[in-house]
C-alpha cells in the first residue's frame, strides 16, 4: 500500500527566507506525486505534480519540487517566501489504475514571520 | 472557467437531522470524490464515483451516502448527523489518472 510522510507538522520561516517542506513516500512502482496547498477555510489547490521525466518540476506561485527516487522523497522548495504563502501544505502520492485515488500526508502548516 | 462548485459553503444542521451537501463540476471529469477533513488533518476519502460506479471506502460509516445523478453533479447525504460529523467536506474531481481538482468545501456544523 502506498503511504506518505510529512515529517514536519509546523514550520515557521521569515518572509523572504527560503523554504523546504519534506515529503517521503512509500510506493512499489514509479509514483505520481503531488503537492497541494490549502488556505484556511478553502479547498486544496494543486501546486505541482510529478509523473515522469525531469525530476525537478516547477509549479505555480514560484514553487518547485525535486523527485529523488533513491531517497523516496519529493521535497517542496521556494527560494523566497511571501507572507501570502502561509497555509497548510499536503504532499500526496497516487497511481494509475486506481481511479486517480491519492494518499495524502498529514500536512505541514507554514507560518511566515514578517 | 472550468471549476468545482460546492453548495452551500456553510451548513448548520441539528443532531440527527438529515443534511445534503452538493457538488457540481464543469470539467467533465469521470471521477468525483467526497472527502471529510477535520481540523489540522489530512482529507479522508469517504467514497468516489467512477462514472456511475460507486466505490465506498471500507471505513466510511453507513451514515454517509452519495448520489451522482449525472456527470456534473454529486451529492453527499448524511442521514443522521452526529457531533463527530462536524467537519469540512471537500468534493474533488479527476480524469481517473492524474491530479485532483478540489472545490472550496462545505463547512458543516452540528448543533
């Protein structure tokens, strides 16, 4: 069965500082990997996705993530955080042939200090 | 713009009083999902429809039912809401292979 671990429950960074959110997955084959962001009281919005090919993927809002098969990781990065990035971030793993069902991590809450 | 719409955004119901939440989509996606999300937790999949095929998660209580009358609409029925059912309910869609597109959610309060 597939699983996702987000080791950091809560991260605080200063505005303008760089950010890295960690995600580790467990899946037998090549996974489909996603990062979603959720602002308070809102649904989830897709930031970026990895299916195959280039292991460094670019997403919206200046985010990027790198797939590292050897480490079973898909960490999310942003070089300079803005106050509006404060939100909950979810990593998810999915697979074809499974009706697009994804397994979500427990999320990381990002706080941005002025 | 193509999107996933949920109505209402906020719903208050009484303990034991049936409630229906609505989801519609203009993406023409095959798959529609219902999730329950409690505070500071990951979304928990309740069930999904692949076209007209209904798929229930093993641990979804019988109190939760769903209907999908056509491609565009899907409903979540809670037959007898308990205090523990207070949560955000998220609807999502996908083509069945890739990423999911989420609606804004319905916040359910049970009094």
